[in-house]
C-alpha cells in the first residue's frame, strides 16, 4: 500500500554522517591517531628528561658514592698507617732502650780511671782473715799497654784484629792492661772471679802462673819432713785485662742533591741503569 506524499528514504537511511577531522601533513587527525601521537610525545619527553635530567644526576650520585667510598678507604688506610707508625715508634723506643742497656755493660773513660783501685780492692779482699804477711796476696803490676798503630800509623785503640770476631772490627775500642799478682792458687782464683764481676765489660786473657819462690822442704835432724809445714806454693800469676768500649758512631753522609733537569748532559757519562727505557 502506498501513501501519497510521503518520503521514502533509500538504502542510506539510518547511516550517520562521518565527522570532519582536520588533516595535518596529509594525516587525518582521528582520536586514535591523536592517542598514538600523544603516547609517542610522552615517550619522547620521558626520554628527554631521562637523558638531560635523570642521567646526569645518576652519574653525579654515582661519582659521589665513589668519592665517599674512596674517602672511607682513605680513612681506613690512614688509621692503618697511623697504627703502623705507632708500632714503629714503640719498636724504635724498645730498640733505643735495648741499646742503652747494652751500652751500660761497656766500660767508659771515667770508670777505667778507677780500674786500678777496683782491682787492688779485689786483691785485698782475697786476704780476709790472713794476718801472715808472707801469705797475703799482693798486686805487683798494673800497667797500661800502649795502643798499637792504626792504618795511618797513628796509635789506635779500635779493635780491628778479629780477636773478638770479624763482626765487631772497627766497632769497639779497647784498653789493655798487664796485671801481675802474687799469692796462692785460691787467692788468684778469687781475685780473677771478682774482677770478672766488675760492672765494665772486661775480658781476661793470657793467663800464666809460675812459682814465686823455689819450693823448699824442711827436714828434722833425723832427715824426716817437718810436719805441718806450709805446702801450698806461692804463685806469681799474670794476665791481661781488656776493657771494651763502644766506638764513636760515624755520622751518615748527607744525601746527594737532586739532579738539575736543566743541566747539560755529559755525552761521556755512563748510562743510568735506573733510567726508564726510551
């Protein structure tokens, strides 16, 4: 049935009219394209901020962390170095104290001035409770031996003959005394032991003992030995006393001045083995 005067749409009836989107550089700016462009712009902005803002701060922070770690390591190294310095100072003080203790064992000029008195006191101490003058020990000789000539021909008291070992040659001085006493064997033994106990470092050597008087034998009218006669011989004992003293320490030579880099080079000078290879 057909109604006159009515409009009957065709096939496009109900279809919506398409919006009119702007075109930029030949691209229609649809919502989808706008979203993609916004996403790309966001990524580009993020990359720009990462490169220009975040990365420099990151590198700066990394440098600061490395610097802090280096400073902390320096503090640790300084603490270790300070500890090593303190340990070295303690060892140096101990070595100096040991050196001072050892030096007290040696003789000195002032102590040797009274050595004759000290030796004579030991001889007199061996006469304790002996009243017979013929049985008392006596000191018959105490004389200083002249120093032998040194390499320059002048008298030198340095020990350099190796008698005390090659390690001490030139490091010790000596004074040599010839000593002689008379008395019994027990008295000579007592004197020698007491001399060895003196404070200075003394070396006793070259011992020799001979009878002081020819032995005699007393006989009765019947030709028999007299009973209770003194059969202990009187001896003449000689020995040398070597007093040792530390030699003066030679000062170290001053260090050589540094080479002048502007000085002319001697073409005839030998090559320096420590110079870096060219």
